[in-house]
C-alpha cells in the first residue's frame, strides 16, 4: 500500500509582474529540493482545475523553477507559462500540492 502526505502551497494572483514573481519565489522555497511530485491546481471562484503535474526524480524544486512548457508553439519557462495561464484564464490563485510517497 502507498501512503501519501499532501502539502498545499498557495500562490495568489497579483496585479503586477514583480509581486507575482516575489510570491512565486516564496512558494519555491517551500518545495523540497529532492525527488517528489507536485500537482498545480488553479482556482477560479468555486471551481478548481488541475493545470500541471510535475514529477522529478533528482530535484523537484529545480524542475518547478527551471522547467519549460509549450505556449502557442513556443517553449517558455514554467514561471512564464503559469503567469500567462493565470492572466488568460482569470484564475484567482494557484495551489502547489506536494505528494510524498513512502
């Protein structure tokens, strides 16, 4: 049987890029720098939607920080992808749900 422990880190929407980047960096410090899994959930009002799943064997924090995603046929950083996704879809907040297995 697999046991899981879930940790939520919430990233609220911000009006300007600098505030969003600061809050994103604060969230990164709460993500472990070892192996792990992370589910990114977006919230809009009372609705929620899983928008990304990040799995990394060597370093989860690095994968969340430096990973890349495709946006309109262009490869961009995961940070830029999340920022654009929040603005385009009008999400109120993002939740990083860490899932540890032991």
